């Protein structure tokens, strides 16, 4: 898996997945499919590189396997992964 440069204006990783950790302005985390409150009008993170940014966000690396070749493909891939993760979590009882 090789890191890549994010698609400009994509933000699929800030929309598709659910986050259980607190985000500034979203103390209970973020549901899947809901844009993070920290996205600005250009789909850029307002807390990028700042204290309070969730560790899960800081450690995420864009990879072709997750991001595909454009924003639509990235959303489709990440929504699918989110769905598989939520189904697996329900089966485990958590």
C-alpha cells in the first residue's frame, strides 16, 4: 500500500466514515455519511495539524485502495468499508 496525495476538494475520509472519538464541535464523534463539522466550504479541515484534532484523523494516509481515482470513487469505497465495518461490529455484539 502506497501513500498518495489527496484528491483536491475530496474530503471523502471526513464524510463517509463514522468516528467514535470527539472532534472539536462534535463531542460525541461523527456518524457515517455526515460531513465533519470542521470541514470548510472548500472541503478542507479547519483543525488540520492543530491540537484537538482526533488521532484517527491525524494518522489517516490517503492510499489508492481507499481513495480510488477521484472523489466519487473515494466516497463509494469508504462508504463500502464503513458498511462492512458496522456489520462486523454488530455481529460481534458491540
